[in-house]
C-alpha cells in the first residue's frame, strides 16, 4: 500500500480528527487485530454478532498507528478519526485510494465462474503485465476494499471479483473500484432466493454497467440467453464471446481429455490454439472472457493464449486429485445448477466407474425442489454409475436418480464417508460437489486419508 496521510484519510472518509498528528502516515489497513502490519490504520467493523470497536485499545497497543471509530472514544496520543459508519468509511477510503492509480481495472461478476474467470484473466495478463488480483473470493464490501489497498505503483492492471446476494451491492462495489472493463460470466439461479427471478439477478449484475469508465468495455457470455437478450441495451462497447458464430470471439475444435481441454479461438481474422490444464467445456467460455480482456489491454492473441495455458485450478475448484488408484474431482467450493451440470459432464468424460457425491445447492428459495430434481434427472441419464446425495435438499436429487442408478442419501457426514469406503473401487472417478456451507471437502479429505497410497 502507498502511504496515506491522516489528513487525507479524514477528507476521504468525511471524518473528524479527534487527536493525533494529521501528517502521520498510514502504511496499511487492518480490520482484524490478528493481522496487524507496520503503520496500520485500524478500522473496527460492526456486524450482526460483533462490534470490533471493543478491540481499538488492543489494536493500538499491538502497533496500529491510528484508528477510525464511529463511537465515542477517549482521545490519546495517536490519531483517532471519528466517522459516521466504519464500514462505509472503509469503502470511501478504498475508492479514494483507487483514484491514486490510473491503471486499468477489470471487474468480474456473474452467477457462476467469477473466481475462475478472474484467475484465467490474471494468467493471460501476466505474460506481459504486473497484475493485482482479488485474493481467493474476497468479493464483498469488505473484501474488495482490502484488495484495492494492495495496489502498488508496480501494478500495471488489476482484476477484482464482485459478488452479491441482493440489489445495490454491485453498485456499491463498482463505485469503489471504478472499473475500466467489466466481465459478466452468466445469469444463473444463484441468489434467486433473495431476488426472485433471473431477470432480477440480471438487474443486480447490471448495476456494474454505469460505473465502467467512459470509453470502457463490457465483455459478456454471448451464449447466455438473458445476457444475449439484453445486449442491445448495454451501454458502451460490448464484446461477446461464446461457442456460436454470431459472437465476436468464438471457440471451435473443442477437444476434452482427462488432462484438460483444447480449443481454437477465432477473433476476426486471427486464430490461436489454447490448451487449458483444467476440466470442462464450460471453462472454454471462461477462458475466452479472460482472453478478450487481455486483448482489450493490448496483449496479442498469442500472448493471451499462452498465458491461459499456464492457468492451474484453485483448491476445491475442478481440482483433479489422484487418490490411490482412484481419481477425485474436488469441486466442492460452491454449487449452483449450472456448475453442477458442468461438473457432471466432466465426470462422465472420465474412464472407469463414475460416482457423484452431490450435496445441497443453497439460496434457491422456491426454486430449490425443481432445481434439485432437474439435477437428479441429469444424474439419471448422463452416464453416472452411482449417486451419493448429502443434505436435506439433495433428497430431491436422489428421489429422481434412484429410478435409474444405485442411489444413497445421507444427512450425516460420517455415514456418508463410511458408505463410500464400502462402495468405492480402484479406477473409480468420484465427483464431490455442493454449496460451500455443506463442507463436502470433508469427504475429499477422508478419501485422501483413507485411500491415498
């Protein structure tokens, strides 16, 4: 982080300096007293079940050079800045800090695939540029500011992920980030419980558009039916990518194998071959979204294609793990109908018996039963050899699948892992997929501990 003076922070947060030297420099931002760095400004956040204002004395004692506060506090020798709301002040300060850099910033949103597209974009850009990217999936009103505060003069581009669960959240994030390029992966069913319809999900994602700087570019999945239907109303320049010829960028010659997926990108009169070290044809579109962003920042198609080949999947995201004579597809970071369907296609492209361990897909509201039954129908017809369903909602997957294949349903994780130990055999491939709250990585960890040689 570039140092900021206290007096500039006061202006940025619309605060009042209670005490301390206004010319003091802040060199880092801290919201957790367990992670205090040199010259830190402590920002005490308030949540539903916590209030970090109680940690202000501890933060200062442990080395923080200053603190914000939205509550009355006894003045001391270090700078204390009074603000109306510390969470809002965090965002305002992040927006101020972002303006200190004239570099391009790419904002990635969508129902599924955000983190994968972010990582693919970073891989493509890194062939030429020094890139800052969101760590993990810190994509909310706390995580995004912390990403922006990591900007340094050495960075030539930044990639931020933007998540949401309701209206006005993307608007808040985009105001902070001031993106020059926006990417929308798709419009699915994630968060439909809160928003009620896919059209409302689109409206929430579209809050990004007005904040893309004049002359900026929006890159969308042109095969997504909702994005396609709204394309003509999107502001500014729009680039579409997909598998069909009407897109600005198209993928052809797609070949999936157990080592990954290869394809050819067509961009005007140019073309380039790409070899992804990850499974799933759905990642072809993700890679093209990343490629288009790289081209917008001046990289050649060949440079972008080379960078995409360096992408390695993150932990718990379509991660292939050798487990003795078995193969695990560890994709349990999160789940939505579209991503589960894509993961099942990957599973059924493998050799040997194909076993699906599927847990609940969350935040589907009144659509939950229908969505889980639809997945059950796919499981029953796509070529899966056995299903192990886990969770209350997953019973609907099991009810449909059990008419066609061996199916087992559990609500206890120990019972699930014990049943798998009895059922699995050498050369099986096991897909492990569920929403984050189901913690199905416990299954992955158990199988590795039990079966890895």
